[in-house]
């Protein structure tokens, strides 16, 4: 994910317009932009997406964003909602599953880049979900971030041996979670 901003030339390329047109939109305030300390204009991804939705309906925003997809799997609906809102506001596309079996179905439909996975859920636990995802050649590329309220060295070792790419204990710090997700996705 990494890049939440575009330069004016990058935005012009995405919108299939000249740099001059893009500069004009920025200059006259039609497209929100900000200036870095080095004097470079940057456009927030969400501002460019909004601009395209409103003014350039012929472009597909989904194609522009190339958003990373994250499947959140946890039996605590409140945690799932908080994580979904947090990740969506940071430019990720999210889907939710509330147990291991539902996660399996969502993996097929949603095709996530990363799964945030609780360890202890009714039915199929996170350890088994992780093993199955990583054993299947069609899904083994999916990155898995274990997120648990049962932070023990044994749980950490067990999920990492099952194939997880990352591990965090609940409650999580938003910035730390986003950084860990970006590190895993860019690994």
C-alpha cells in the first residue's frame, strides 16, 4: 500500500489528462492538494477518488485505487467493526467474517491480500484457518496477521508455525497496526 498520496503528474496520468490540466484543477481549488515543505504538491488518494467520482464519472475509481483487500476474521463483532472503519479510513478495502468457516467462503469471493485473524473463535479456530490458507496453493499467497487477546509465547509460536506473517496482541495501537500491515503487504 505505502503511498496514500499522488503528485500532480501521477494524478494527471491516472485521470488521462495533461499535467497542465491537473495543475489548473489544483490551482483553482477544484481538486484538493497540499504543498510539502519541499514545495511539491501532493493529492490525497481519497481526495482524488472523490474528485473522480464527482467530476470524471467515466473513470473507475476501483481501477485507480488498486486498494489492498483485507479480510477481518474475529467472532467479536465490535472489534471487526472498529478494525473495518479504521482500515477503510486508511485506504484499504475490507470484508468481514465472524468465524473460521465464513472466512473460508469469504477468501474465495473477496480474494484478500491480507487476513487479520483472531486465534480463538467457535468452530474452526484461527490456527486451523491459517494452516488451511497456507497449505492451499490457490491461497498460500494471502498474508496473515494474527490478532489476539490471548498473547502468550505459546500462541505466538503456534500461529507463526502455522504460517502467519505477523502477530499482534489486542488491544492494538492504530498507527502500529497500520505500519505492521504495510510492512507485511510490502514484504
